[in-house]
C-alpha cells in the first residue's frame, strides 16, 4: 500500500507493472502463469478445530467462576479413572482454549502441522502452558488429527513513536509448531482423474477464453472448454491418463498473455490510493469545496481570487468587536482553486496536478468517486 504523498513516484512503476486500459499494444500485456490465475478445484486445505485444556500456568489461568473450564477438567480426570468433585476443582493454573489448524491438501497420516491456541475464558496468560491431548475434527465432525504441546504466545507489531513499530506479545493467543499429528487422510485418486476443473481468481470472459486457448495450444488438442467466465474444464488427454500430476505440473507453469483490468483501489480508512498511470478521464466538471476541476478540450478560464478583506479599524467595545472578528475570519478563508486539463488526461496526471495543489487524500478519494459516478472514469473503482 502506498500513501498519496508518494503517488508521483508510483505512477511510472505501476505503468510498467501492467495497470492499464484495454487499448494497449500487445507488447504491454503481461504473461502470467496459470497457477496465479486459477485454482484447481478439489485441491484445497481443510480447517480443523477442537476444544482443549492448557495446564501448567503460573496462576494466570481461568478463574473458578469459569464453569466450563471446571467441568472440562473434571471430565478429563474422569476419563483417566479419577473421580473428583467439580466444586473442589481450582483452575487458576488451567485455561480452556480453542485449537485451530489448517490441514493441507493431500496431507498424509503422521504428518505434523502447526496449530493455533486461543483462550476462551478469562485467563490472563497462557504462555508456557502445555496443551493436553486434544482431538481436532473437520466440518463433518470426523476426527482428523490430535494436538498436544507447549504453547508459545503470539506477537504483533504495533505503531510506536516517530513511525517506529513495537513488537507486543498477545498473552491469550499462542501457537505450537508441529503441534498436531494427522491421523486420517482425505481419500482421493488424483492421478487417475479424467477431467480437471479450474476456477479463475476473478470472473472475466476474456480471461476465460485466453486461458482456454492457451491450454489447447499447449496440449495440441481441443481439450479445454470455458464453462462460464470463471470455470474451465479440461479433459485429460489419453497420453496423460494415469499421469494427471504430470499434466497439472505442465499446465500450472503455462504462461498466459493477459491484459490486466484498469482499476483504482481506494482505502478510505488509511487514505491510500493505488491507481494505474494510463487510466483515462473523460470530459467532466467538478466543484469540490473551494476547488473547481474541469476536464475538457477547452481550457477553463482562471477566475481571479477575491481581494482580501481589509482589517477594520479598532472598534469600540460591544458589537463592533464581533464585526472585527468576522472580518479577520473572512480574510483567513482560502482562495478558490481552479484546475483545467484536457480531455483524455490520465488519472496519474490528474492526481499529480491535484497533489501540486496540496489536496488531502480524503479529497482525492471524494473526487475520484464523483468522477466514477459521473461516468467519466474508464476504470473500475474499488473502495476497501
């Protein structure tokens, strides 16, 4: 993300990076590997969850009023053949936690994966505690893995003084590297598939056709077909039967010559604006605050600023003081600003002109939104 004050230096970089309009030469297009444009359906990770207990805390665990922690600890003792009265259980060294993990596609039994541990009660710190054996289940409630290990709390960078950052630990959230062991595999016969289905990252008719043509040209057969702007089906050729892995490896590095979308991304919270240098602005007139902007083939005549209000002589006490204060406030008002540029100017050039007038990022965002709403911006405006 780039702040508005650095946009002038950014435009040339984005120009080379491919943020451009539809009417560009072929040599300006970008060659992108298929694996960056589309994902293969059926090849995805699985989310695992579980509820566990962290023990061994130095008085920083849940309080006795946290009933579910007391009940869970009593149930654990019962499973070990130890009967205890829940009313006699003290949990200041114990914390109830939620355990989450991401099971990679094609994970095999015995493989280790990282887990995340988050306090669900009122524990103050779970750092250094030990997570006892916790089953992890998928969304179908099947047990896929087991987790256990020592918790190391997470850290996050927070803003400090003079633009510096400070690393601050989050005592109620931690991780265990390799803390879970896969017990059940997701069954699949990938190597014997007869059809592959790719899903584009963004739905676009042109991209779907270009990807389909590139696959057919690479394999020398009409095996790829665009189902819709996002989905492409590929029939596995006979020479790749039983070797679907080899086919996918060949296709994922296939370069597709694409023309990126003209897009402007605006972050209203931070005032960040990222845009392409070649996005054009059509004829439009805008009045924003004390500023007039006109994009046309005819230059806008410059309207001279009104003369400053002369200071009134020292008034007597009473209402004259109010009139003098009003005169001083009127003299402090900023002069009206005028900007006239030719039709077809790029957004980059327009932003540079506005930047020279010392407008704020908030003003730039409002102006771009107004231009887009007026139908004079030949690009997609995305506000995040």
